[in-house]
C-alpha cells in the first residue's frame, strides 16, 4: 500500500478574493479564541455562580453541561447552515449570537435564566470552530496551511490554558459575571474583521442545498445530548449502578448507530460521513479524539491537584499552569515554519513523545512541590502541544478538496470535543475510584494492630495532648491519621492518571505512522 498521498490542486484564490489571507486568519482566530476561552473561564467561576444565584454546586455544573450539549449538536451541522445561508453570513450570525448571549449570561438574575442563555450561547459557539477552520484552510494554498493552522492553534491551544488564570483573576477581583462580559469586546472586534475581510467562495455562493435532514438532526441531538449528560453525571450517580444511566446509554447507542447508518447510506444528509473513506482524514479523526482525551484531561487534572491537595486558590493554580500557554506560543512560529518543510509525521511524533514524557514526569508529584517545581515540564508540555494540533490538521485535511473541508471540519472538531468530554469524565472517575483502591491498599499494608500504626498513633496523641487534654486524644489522633491516609491515597490516584495519560501519548506515536505522507501542490488525480 502506498505511503504517500497527493493533495488536490491549490483552490485558495477564489476564497481569499484578493484579501491578504493573514487578515482572514486573524479574523477567524478571534472567533475561535473567544469560544474556547469562554468554556475554560466558566469552569473556574462555578462555585461563585452557585453562591451568587442560590444554587447547589451540582446545579451549577449544568452551566457547563447545557453549553456543551448545544455546542456538540451544532458542530457537525454547521456545514449545512453555511451552504444554506452563506458561510460569512452564518459565521457573523453565530458570533453575534455568542456575544449577545454572553451579555445575557453575565446579567442573569437567576440560574434558570443563566442556563437558557448558556444553551443559546452554546448553539452560537458550536459553529465557530469548524467554520473558522474551513475558511482558514481554503484561504491558503496547501503548502502554507501549516503556518495558517499555527495561528488557528493559538486560539485552540492557548485559550484553555489562559482561561482558568483569567477567569480566576476576573472572579476574584471583580465578579463571576465578568467571565462572560469579557467576550463582548472580542466578539465586536471579530464581527468587524469578518465583515471586512472574509468572503464566500463561488461554490458556497452557487451551492444547491438539499432540504434540511430532520431525521438525521433528531438522531444527532439525541446521541450528543445524552452523551454529555451521561458523562457529566455518570460518576456522581455511580455510572451503570443507576437505572436512568443504563436507559440513557441504551438510547445513546441506538441513536448513534442509527445516525451513522443514516448518514452513510442516504444522500443529502446533514453530515456526510463518507468523508471517512479518505484514509488521512480517518486517521486524523482518531488522533484528534485521543488528543482531546489527553489535553483536556491534563488541563483539568493538574490545576485540581494544586487546589485539592496543595490548597492553592483557583487563581494561583491557574498561574502555576499558565506557562503551558507560553510554551505553546513559543512553539507556534516554529511549527508554522517547519510544517511546509518537514513531514507532518515527524512533527507529530516529536509532539506526542514530548507530551508523553512530560506527563510521565508529572507522575512523580509529591506534597513537597513548590509553585515553580513543575515550571519547566509545564512549559515544555505547551511547546510539545504546538507540534501536535497543527500537523494533525494539515495531514487530516491535506488530501481533501475544498468542497469537502466544511463538512469534514464539523466532524473533526466534534471528535476533539467528544474526546475532551470523555477524557475529563474518565479522569474524574479514575481519581475517585483509584483513591479508594489506594486507601484499601494502605490499610491492608499498615494494619491498625501493627507496631508502625501504633507508633504513629502515639505520636499524634502526644502532639494533641496539650490542645484537647491527654484523656481526649484518641479520636482526634485517629482523625489526623485518616486525613493523612486520604491525602496519600489521593496523590497516588493523581500519579496513576498522569502515567496512564503518558501511555496514551506513546500509543498515539504509533498511530501517527499510519498517516500517508502528503505532497502538496500536485495534480488532483491522485488525491484519494
């Protein structure tokens, strides 16, 4: 089997319409940056939202879930709306909806109002990433798409890292409402730049759009919505121990299978899954799914470690992990330069291998960490991530025609988001369950009747005797030892998660070499 694929000819001229493509890149990057940033910021503000709106923490998590559900539904459907209403018009409408609903979120007087505003915001934000990516790829010739994707990756990779830090600062300094208000100036600037510099290519203007696929959209709504709800509430309700989760998973699987069958066998469906016939795109979707698991899990778990075990505030934890964004920014110009000159498979190997090594290093965390102990590994992680996102995108889209990119981009971004949701859910479940496992292991290895435990108990009683009196030290001393046991079990669970994420990265290195090398700028005959 040949290991080289040939890209379609350059079709970028009609998309750019005489506009400098770098201005187009900046315009669409702003929209993406705003959407990704808001997702990360909102997660930090949840405790403050719950307190301000008289809601429980569990109720406040629906602020995230409602957004993710609406976002996931619109993602793969964005191509149909682009063809039906015009891509530029639809993109500007989505940015406007996202900006206005951000104001509504910030001004929400109650939790119900906030949830409705988040659903609208998620619907507006769902199309921003795939449409922006499609416009960007079509505006540059294949040889320069890597450099263009480096600009796009700035929004996708840096925003999740910047989000917790910025969100923590805004929330602590002003109010959680400013975590949503921050979108308003960015949205207005994005609207101005998109209106000024983005133009629809001829195939969009002259497109003959099939009727809306109601059945396919219904199946899409059902399985994506159920997936987000199950992932969000699964650990809380003991997964398959809960009857409602078993029922939800049954309908999830049934609707997903039907959606795939419908989208593969029927013509003029909402999502054209036949794009998976392209080998590079198929491998790219697998890799971006695994990448979503790895990056979103790491972004979630590392700040959680600093907050729960080391007692850092949300803002301080955000500052500690912020160097990952600096590393990514440093890597973007390099990957932009190398992407048109070096085989994407080598770049991906370096990126995943670097990410895997640094995550493995995180697997040595202890309670003796200072805020700067992991500075260099976190910085290197960000640098390595810039060598992952850009080459995956250029290799996945490298053998597709421009007319396929809009549909493919929706599917590609959905795979990353689903991978991220699954990764976060798996990480949270593993942290909870591995903590219990390690607690049992410690108890079995250090029995209460053993000399080691009795010595520790005596030391704790002696230390507490001046505080509670010699006759009342037994129960407080036992509580102190149990607290120490729980913290030790918890840190071992973090170690497990980091090491398993490292293993996932090394597996990705093997998957990378199933890509076919893309040679840009050749005749289209060998494209598939």
